[in-house]
């Protein structure tokens, strides 16, 4: 039986210790490293690649769990990421899935369910918490018709632009931050306004705060 190598990523040491203690009892799963931030997680994957990463979403530093997931999947596509978080709102679910997470679990998951998810992730199979799965199915079926979900409507780059608009950045500053031309920024803003049915960038900024795209604790 091939051992599944796992990286634990959570800024709370006690959480990592608890998960490690349980996984240590399993013959086919080995915790090879821990990280307490997104940046540390990316560095760890580069130095000692795991098969599966258990990723918290809210962590200190420039890279949160979503950004770290995106970076890990870019540098090592064969490494699968399982999100393990306490959040099941749209503002977390859809960005995490789009960033490349194969599975999305909540922190009240049973230990044996977590182990099963790790084994499935190592085989390329997804596992979703029932509450998360329900939201994804609702979105796909269009149950919330009449409501625009920015987490599914906007591309990743448009999301980045919208966040910077909400942060009060000018077109020139956005262009410099994202290393793109100002004309490209204007195109992204135009697309954002059309997709979200907004009139101007001020409305876009207000919308971003209302929808939780930008959080005050970020």
C-alpha cells in the first residue's frame, strides 16, 4: 500500500496537533509537514511535495488559503488540496473551488470522513460537505434566479480588479499591481459593470463590500 503524504496548513497549532495525532494512527497516511500560513504552505510544497494538502482558508500574511491553493496548484498540479474550514458561505466556497481545491470540508467533519476524503483526493476524487454541495447544486440549477452571484459570474482576473477598485485604487494603480495595461484594466471594469448590472466603479466598490468580496478583517 502506497503511503499518502499530507501537508497540514492551519494557523492554529492546536488544530494541527489534533489532526496530526489522528492521522498518525492510520497506516496509509503520513503527515510530512505543517505550515501556519499560506506562504509557508507554498514553500513547503516546493521543498517537500505532498500528495494532499489540508488547507485552512483564513490565515495571516499576504496569502490566505485561497491564494495559497491557487499557487500550489500552479507549481504542482498533481498535489490535491482539500479545504478544511469553518466557513460555508459563497464568498469562500466558489473562490476556493475555482482556485483548484478538489474537496471542501467543514471543521466539524468526523475523523473517519476526513481520512476518507484524503484517500479519495489522492485518487483524484472530490468530496464536498453536504451544505457546500447543496450551494453548488443550487447555483448550477439556477435556483437563485434573479440574483447575481459574483463568485460564479466573474473571472479570477475580474475578481482581482474588483477587489482593487473596492480598495480605492485608480486604473493606473490597478495596472501596476496586476502588471497589465490601463486599457486592459478599463476592459475588465467594463465587463465587471456589465456582468453585475452596475453603472460605475463607485457602485462596484460598494457592491464588493456588501457581497463580502472585500472583508474588513482581510
